C-alpha cells in the first residue's frame, strides 16, 4: 500500500477562506464594489446555489468602459457597470482540494495562465480559494523562515 509522504505546505494551509461569492445576475458595479470592500481580486460566481465560475478584477476591467464612474464618463460608459456578472466571468474552473501540494497548485496556475483556483472540500463544496498572492505569501514565508535569525529583515 502506498502512503502519501508529502510533508510540505498544502493549499489548505494557505488558501483564503471563507470564499466570497457574487450572484451571476448581479451587476458588475456590485462585484467591483465587493472586491474593493474586501480588498480582493477574485469572486466566485454563484448561480442557483452552486459555484459556476470566477470573476477577477481584470475580467471587470475588460468588461466596463475605462471612463465609467469618471469625470469624463458618458451615460453609455456608466451603463457598462450595469452589465451582469455572468457576461464577464470565466467558467472553465479548475479546482483543487485542501491537500493539494502548493507546488502543484502553482504549476497548474502557471500552465493554465490563471490567477486563482477554487478549493473544494470532501463533498466537492467550495471551501476557499487559492490565489497567486496566497502562493507568493507562502513562498516569502518559507524563504524568510529558512534564514538564520541574524539574516531576517527587521519587522
């Protein structure tokens, strides 16, 4: 019988949780405001109680006018903020589990050119999200943690 001998950090150790979601029919304005209020760059998209996609801040920026909410905005610019979330979200989600090694999560994100992965629990419910920021934070923590005390930067 083979046993998993991986002892390094897993996605469950570094993921952001609980995940924050937005209803697919919501306006992009609401999604953008939620991201700003929570200081995050990704929202999970929910439809009929299920997570069906991911909306990133870049998706929002691509979908709205660059003039929206600005001094030079015209009505058509501000109307782009009323578009539904489902029109800008990504639906080809790749999920990982809590016990996925962070190296595998990072490799998947690099290979697929994506910046987050939903994290699923034992019943395939989404329990968190791991982002490039989470992975970078874990990498820095490992690097600083491995240094002798005299080499660590002052707090």
